[in-house]
C-alpha cells in the first residue's frame, strides 16, 4: 500500500534504518563546508543537485516530481521554518 492509498489515520511508514546514519554524514559534510567558508547557498545548491541526481537515477521522473511536490508543500505550509536549527 502506498502513502497515497493509506487511510488518513494510519501511522506513517517507518523511515529506512540507515536514514539516521545518512543524515549524520550529511550534517558532518555541511559542518565541514561551513568551516571552509563555503556559502550556505552554494552548500544547499550542491546538496540539492546531488540529491536530485541520485533520485533521478533511482526513481521515475513522476516519482521525483512527487518528492519535489511534497517539498514544495512543506515550504508553503511553513514546516521548514518551524524546525529548531
């Protein structure tokens, strides 16, 4: 069952076990680049470009569009501004 057909009260699927590890590696890479005085825009653009490249090699174009649509919806809902970073 996909998230599109799941009942609204169903819990979200569990994230992959290696997601935490991947996130920690990305956080360290960001820390390193900030320490190298690379601009936040350059860091974010490089990470986004790399992520899109990986997604396009592993998902259909329509699935990548779905990921991007979800990201856009999160921005519009203010969800990214609500994080404590």
